[in-house]
C-alpha cells in the first residue's frame, strides 16, 4: 500500500498503511502492526478510466474499432476521470443532474493544489463511481 517516513521530535518513523476498511486502518509503524480508528473515513478518489478512442478520419482505411464505453440508458454514455489522482474535496452534482459542457462536477486536491473536474460534454449524470485508493 502506501509508505511514509516521518520524523517526530527527532525520532524517525516508517509507516506503511496496509489496509483501510471503513474508518479502521491497519498500519505498520517501525515493524509493529496497529489497528487504528480514523475520525472520518478516508475521502474517496475517482478511479482512473480509459477515455474513448478518437474516431478515425473518413479517408482512413477501416480498422478494428476500439471498445466503446458502457452505454447509459437512452444514450451512448461517456466515462470521465480526473487527469491526476487526488482526494475529492466536494462533489457538485448528483445522479440524474443535467450538465452542460464546462460545468463544474467536483473539486479535488492533487499535488497540493485544488483542481476542478469540468464536464467534457453536455449530458445527464448516470452514476458517480468513487473508490478509496491509497498508494
């Protein structure tokens, strides 16, 4: 999972987060395992999703088609992912909301900066899938 090195009052600590279930984390500190309870559950992170392949030009010879994203009810469907892994700070939409290209979907922290994930096309939110990722 994720490893950290801390120095507290001049003493070095090597911490490895091994597992997180709900608000309970299993960590190893300098070779000793601990079960720790977190005050809040770890914030979910958007899972990376492959973007749809670009359509070939009309004059290009036909090639095998790339797999299409999962179809949403009543439409072709489109999956989005943040360009960088990070921590979700706030989600501005919910399932069933209609969005326009450029609408702010969520705010996340990546590389110590707050970033906004914007809608890449007009549509309706069919699902918001997040998972906790450490490491």
